[in-house]
C-alpha cells in the first residue's frame, strides 16, 4: 500500500476584496522533504502557507494531512496538528523574555500551577544552543537586534517538534555563520522526518537546501521541479514570466564633491563604560557615489547609520560634516531638516504606519510642505503620493489602499518613496533589499543607479556581499565596531571582505 504524501493541498483558491490571491493551487509534499516555495512578492506564497497554517480559514479547496481532510479553525488547531510557522515579519512579544517567547501559549508550570521560569529558561537555553545563539534566555526580546530576534523565532518553532515547519525568509537578518548553522539544523530536521516548506528569495539557498522547487506567479502554481532538473535562471524566469538580465552597472563613474564627512565617530554602549559599539570611524561620501558598509551581524552597520541620522540612543562623539559644515543631529527630525534620509532595516517596527494608507505612508514625513495654516492640502498630497508610486512602480490599487495589504517589496518601495519626495542630499539605506524578490531587487538596483547618476550620495549596508560588489563605488568594512578595511570598486572580492569582516586581515584603499 502506497503511503500518501504528508500534506496535499487541492484546488486552493483564496479571494480578497477585488483580488484573487490564490487560484486552484495544487501542492503535494512528502514527509522529510525540504520544499522551496518561490515567487515574486505578491505571488501568493505567504497566503498559501497561511492557509496550511490555519491563519487563513476562509478559502476554497481542501487540505489533506497524512491522507485525512483537515480544516483548521485557527493557528492553534494547526499547531496541535504539528504545523508551525516562522514568519518573515517577526511575531515576538518584545516586553517578554526570550524564554517566555519560546514557550508563549504553552508555558511550563510548577506543581502548584505557577509559571516555572527557571525550567523554561533552561529548556530555551538548550534550543538556542542548537542554533549557536548565545543570547541569554532571561533577556527581554525588545533589547535584541533583528538577527537575534529571528533566531528566537526559529527556536520557538523548533521547540514545538512539529511535523511540518514553514519558514518564511528565515535567514533575511542572519549572518553567514548563523545561516550556515540553520542550514545544518534544517538538514537534521529533514533526516528526522520533519517536512520543511521554505520560502526564500535567495536562489543560492534554495538550491543548497531544497529537494524540489514550487513556483507561484500571480496566485497560480506554474511549476514544481526537481532541484537537479533546473537552474537559478529558469526559476527566476518562471517567477517573473520573463528573462531577467544580470544587473550590470559597470559604466564609468565620476563622483563629485564631498557631501558628507565623518571624522573619528565613536559610540558608547547605553550602559557606558569602556565598551564601544563604534570606535574611530572616518570616511568621506561624494556626490553621485554609493558607499557600501559591510560587516557581520553586530559589527556596527546599523549603529553607524543611526548615528548619521540622529537616531542613536546615546550621543556619538567625533564630527559629522554635511556640505563642509559641522552638524549635530540630536533627533531624526534634525537630519530630515538637513536633507538626510534613512530607510531602516526593520520596516515593520521602525518605518511603516500599518493602520494608514499607502499615500499617507509616503507623504507623512513631508506633510508640512502640503499644509496651509496647519491644514493639509489633500489634492496636492494625493498628487505627490501618486507621482511617487508611479515613479517607483508601487503596485497598489491607489493611494487609498491600506499599506499593510501590500507585499513586502511594495511596502519597501513606499518607504523609499517617502524619502525621495523630499529630494535628500544623502540617502542612508540599511539592508534595503531584505525580503525582496529577484524582480523587485533588479528594479531597486536600477533605481539606485539612476539616483546615483543624478548626483544623490548614498550609503548602503547589505547582508548580501554580491549586492555591495555590484552597486557600490567603495566598500567600508566594519568588525566589532571598528573600521578594518576599505576597498575600491573593482578590487573588492567576497573573500577579501569576509576576511576583513572576520578580523583576519584588512586593506585600506584610496578613495576615488
């Protein structure tokens, strides 16, 4: 007798007002398989997984688990059946400890019925150790950087010992070492019979981890292929329905005058003392130049951009000169007033206003420009937002659309549009393509190159070294808050940058 697939999804259709998010999707996945679920933002990947995980309950079609039809009334039912999800947008409670988040909703208790914090911390520490994570289980999640928070989310899902583990962009904020550890854990889980459904825009990850690759486009399943029978170029073509030419930005670059100058910038920890998060950072940024900031998680990339934007909780020391004049930004509003903009790494927590429309999210930082006597001119506001949406190809039904209904890539475009309408002199980008698909990445690369050609000075960090190598004129490397290397365009390689970032060696190259 043939054993049925572990999970079968038959003719799944999901409709939202005015949109068919999924149309007759059929998917069968075996026990112990690592299956990639690919597609552009808005293709239906996350919606399909939400149907399986009991998050979306109003759908057409049916789900079979181990050959038996199931219909979950909510996520709790799905978890009880052995299905867990690691969401791209983290769902942790920041006020609670790491251990409390790992055991949220299934707390360990003493014989007297009280919550047993000690037992939860001990158990959480074991799971975190499997992930190579050194975060203390009694620490508040809100104090952690994004990468560590993602590891806590992963630890919570692994601790459930699920039959099916859905991972939505799980390495988007992890270092290469953390990601490599996660790959090993996924391999071990699959060998133990756990099925992993893996959503990622990183095709190199998919071909490393997954046995089969299923591709969604416009809510339809267009192909399910064996990994060894396809390649990255075919998967990218299936995702977008067209060939994607390799991004090429090799044209001659001529940077202009110095716009931003940083001299011996240092940043202490909030607790003070001798420990510093940044120490002695110095560089220049020229008009029409893209400066990359590379480094492992915790190297100080985000902290550097926060200092430049006046968003650090502790005032930095050293000097920042804008247009040759010293500036002190005590608040992000000071930076915005000086035409400095920042697109943050964590759009959900730090950039989006989820209860507002796309249009308001775009113009909210510039409302004073469209106000008379304190009243916003709605016509001008809508016109500006519409123009920005058209320029950046934000896919939405209009400026009135709720921003939370947009895909991750379109949300990121809306945030970038917010700052571009202010025509900044300096644009700071903290891992701007995190969680964005290959098609949207190519669009963003072209946009940034156009902005560079137009004279905008850009500083960008990225967790993907190939991205920095393609886009940047120079790459500054940080290691534990210190500046350990600088590479001019054309001389940098992944090997050299990684060696410097790991503190093995550094190189200082002259700025162009």
